[in-house]
């Protein structure tokens, strides 16, 4: 019976050792996954910031176009109101 207890004791120690190794591998895998997630989150944030900057620039460009268009319309309105027209040679006709 003593031999049997020793064999069971070794068997339990071996199982505990294997479980400890598996647990260690699992923990290492989780740490690696966490590190990759942190890196991915960082890269996604950079992409989101770049997209936000691009959208802001597009808004500014659109706003400038609108302002330029309004300014051009006003100049045309002025010419129409005063009767001044410019021909293709740059000379004003009244």
C-alpha cells in the first residue's frame, strides 16, 4: 500500500506540474494577446485621428470654396447691376 501511495503521489505531482506548465503557457498567451490588443488600439487611434484631420481639411476646403463662390457671385452681381462687362480682351464694356 505504501508503494501505491508513492505512485499516486508522483502521479499527482506530475499532473500538478503539467497543469502549472499549461497555466503558465496560458498566461503568456494572454499577455501576448493583451500586448497585441494595445498595439492594435494604438494603431486604430492613429488612423481615426488621421481620418478626423482629413475630414476637417475637407470641411475647410468646402467652406473656402463656398466663400469663394459667394464672392464670385457678388462680383458678377455687381457687374450686372452696374452694366459693366468685360470682354475676352479684358476691356470693360458699358
